[in-house]
């Protein structure tokens, strides 16, 4: 593991079922910043199988990580929408837990 990465293990997260958290997620600073932007209400997702993330109205520079966050169940659309439509993004319980167990940004 690299020094700038954080490891989240399901046993560390309390109040969630084991299946609600990916078995072992490694989140780097960029992924944590993306989660914080979603938590602050500054993010939108496109409604699709590979949801694209937009922060402050601009396409996120790391869509690969955005896809991983969505597929790992850390972020999701806050509401249903048409295919390709942008809707507000929200953190799941696992996403909130991931932010809770990681150190705050300096």
C-alpha cells in the first residue's frame, strides 16, 4: 500500500452489514476528494451503467475512479432519471462510512 492510500475494511465500519461495504476498498486522495464533493452536494451523476461524475458542473477528470466509486456502492444517483440525464449524486451508507473512517483533509 502506498502512503497516500487509505484502506477501509468492513469490520472497521459499524452499523453496516458486511455486504454493504466492498470487501477491501483502497481510496486515494482523489477518490476521497470526490466523495467529499458528493457529500457537500456539489456533484451530479449521469444515469447510465457507467455513470459519469460532474463536480461543480464540470466533468470529473478521473471518470475511471468515478465509475469505481459507483460500482463499489459508495455513490449513487439521488433520484431516478432518464438514461444519460444528470441527477444529483449522493453518498450511500458505505460512502458515508468511508468518509467517517478516513482522516480529515489537512
